[in-house]
C-alpha cells in the first residue's frame, strides 16, 4: 500500500461547500468526502504551523512542553520509520517554516523539494528586481500605525512580491502553473511519475504540504475575483495585517478579503484534484491511503480579529477538517463524530501499512474507529499554544484559559455551551464556575499525563 498525505495550511471547517459554505465551490474536496471518512471533531492540539507538523511527523503532543521550533535530535519522524521499512518517500512543500535552518523536517525522506518564496522566505534579493513594486496596491496602513513586525509589514509584502517575480518584474508569473501551490502539486506528480518509470507502484510515501490558503492570499485569475469584484475603495489584501479588525478594515473590505480567500481555496482545490486524478489515471488510488487535512483555521472577523493575531484557541482556529480515504472501501461516505487529535495521524498511517507503532508515540490510530471496532478514543480534545492559552472541549462544553498574563477577549477564563453557542460568543463562566473548574482539572491532568509519558 502507498500513503499520500495532503496538508493545506489554514483551512477552516466552513471552507467547503459540503461542510456548509453556501458560496464557495470545492468540487474535489466534496467528491473525495463521498469516498472517505470525515472526522467531524478533529482538533489540532498544539498550535500553530510548526507544532502541528511536529505532531504529524512524530505522533507526540506538543502543547505540554514544545514551543515552535525544530525537530529534536531525539525525535523519530515517520519518514525515518518508513525509510527503515524500505519505503520510497518524498516531501514536496512551499511551507517555508519547514525549510528554515536547523528545523530538519526533511529528515528521513528520500527526496525533498522546497518550493521557495512563501511568506518571509529571503529568496529573491532586492537588487535583482529592477521594477518598482506597487505595495500600496495590496496594502492598507493601520490607523494607529501598530504593525506586529514582521508579519504583515510593508517590507514583508515587498519581499513576497519579489519572490513571486524572479524574472525582475512584479507580474513575472505568466500562468497559474507558476504559482507556488501549483508547483508543489506538479512536483508531487513529477516524483510519482519518476517512481512509476522506475517500476515502483507500491510502498510509496508522499507528503504534499501546500502553504495555501494561508496568506499571502494571492490566487491567479479568474480565481482572484470569482466570488465578486472588489467594491469601490476596496483592495486585494495579499497579506492582511495581524491585528484587530476594528478601525482597520471596513465591513466591505473584510468581506472582500474573505471572498478572495475563497477563490484561493477553489484554486487549491482544483490543483489538488490534479494530484488525485493522476493517482486514478495510473491505477494507484485504490492502492493508496489518501489523507487530506490542515494544521489550523484562522480568524476573518470572528472574535473581532483577523488571522492568528492573538493565541486564542477558539473553535474556529483549532477545529479542523480531516478526510481519510482507505483503499479497501472502509471509509466511503462515513462521518465519525468521536474526538480525534493531530497526533493520531502518524500511528494511523503506520497501522495502515502494518508497520509497528513505536512505544514513544502518544497519538492513537484512527483505524479502529474507521473499521467500527470502537466508538471513541477519548472524551474530549485539548488545544492551545505552548506557554500561552489552553482549551478543552467535550460534547457539551468549551473551556478556554489564558495563562502567563495572556488575556482572552474579556477574561482569563471563558466557558461556552457548545450545543447552543457553537461559535463561542457568549461567555458563561460566571454562571457555571463548577463546570469550568471540572474542565480545567481535566485539562491540567491530561497535560501532566502527556508530560510524563
């Protein structure tokens, strides 16, 4: 059996037509969901980008003791385990953080392709671009002048604009194939083609890691305005500032940013479809465990903020989609509501390949849930930022806790009734302090358990 994992950075649970978005078109994801098991209560435990990848690669929780940082020398990533089992493997990605010096996320892969140029990747030097970059076309200055450097600063936007213009002009890209996301998908297909040419059609492991729809929100035409032209006075904000929305973006501008982002998602959906179609056309799909997921969501006006400007693990940030298509047809059209977490993915992949799961792995395989052998793995899910805010959710309640002086919207502790308030907008901590105390105790006990295992 083969394994293909597709990770698209920053996908929300409402980013797909089949999950309730009435506007967006995501035919590839929607079609794959009909062939897959969808996990409706899948949560990222340690946020954001790099801690989630660490959990994916190692099967261990990061929230208790691991901040954003490189893989440790003692880590045993899944690519090394499969290398030892004779699998051919590849990592193809434009997620720059995985490529940062000393981060080591390419460890164990036979082949690694870094598609350079996303976010703050210092790829193209300023002196190589002769054309003046029109940063103002895509930028709105904050009224208070407060910019959380470097994220969203003019300099970072200019860096990205240089990176997408390696031929010395702002509009250096000529086709949608030139975009970073398309390069990642095509690089993945190229690697698979090479394996087929070498006579390999089995025991392949591909990790296709696409940074979109994380900003820069930069889809090509016609995707950029497929959900509406910008209203008068509104701009296509490639990198919205990391901050509160109030006083920064008008309602019309914020709605336009959402719609451009939806176009970006539709663009990514189409390109992921090319990879899936390649597997079908070459009779590989029905010998491949196919996974499509993300690392976290993002805020676009919810809770009064845009992007991950504050480490608040509200549901919209930590609750993420997961599709698993099993080649034996076990997964067709199934939805599992049991609480599952990002460290569960690694042991799931190993069990599917009949590879022993190392004892140090803390996640638990999801295959028994898929097969119907068990109904749940746990009674709750945890999520948060190491050294910052923490949260725990069960079927009824959400409890969120600020730590080390980190305030939430209005307090250091918040409690929500998920059944009547899924958007977590009405803090009822004062009405149910006993419930909050019980959940906090469960949360701290779970963190202590993980720290000691």
